[in-house]
């Protein structure tokens, strides 16, 4: 966000929900299409996407480890994450899944 703020006059605010945060992190680096029954199943895709070897999500969430992952995300990665999330939304809509529209 700092990098984007340097060349755009937009104030960014970081926001996330715990429910889908692991998916959002993966989407910065790669597509993640398919059902998972528990958020712990994102550990493999997180490790692959960021070239890590976390043993569990708690380890991934340690401040230094998490910041290391964040430091590898570029503005281009954010743009790609949005595109990948849009594809998931479109696929869910086509499959008749109920979508929740968030505001703000």
C-alpha cells in the first residue's frame, strides 16, 4: 500500500476478515480455485505461493514470518489478486452460489 500511495493520491486502508484472509494472501501469488473444508488447508498453498515451509498457520502468523510474506507482495501482485478474486466471484455466481455484497 505504501508503494501505491507514492504514485497515486489515494488513501488506502487495510481491511480483512479472518474468514478469507488466508485465501486472499494466496491469491496475490497464484490462483486458488477449489473447495476447502477448513482454513488450515490453505497452509500448503501459502507455503507454495511464498516459498515457505510453515508447519502450521500459527507459525505463519508469527509477526516476523507474516511480515516476510507481506514484503514479497508487489502492487502488481495486488492487481492480480483482485483479478483472481473476481474470477472466483464470477464462478460462484455462475454456479448459483449465494454471494454477499459488502459495502464500504
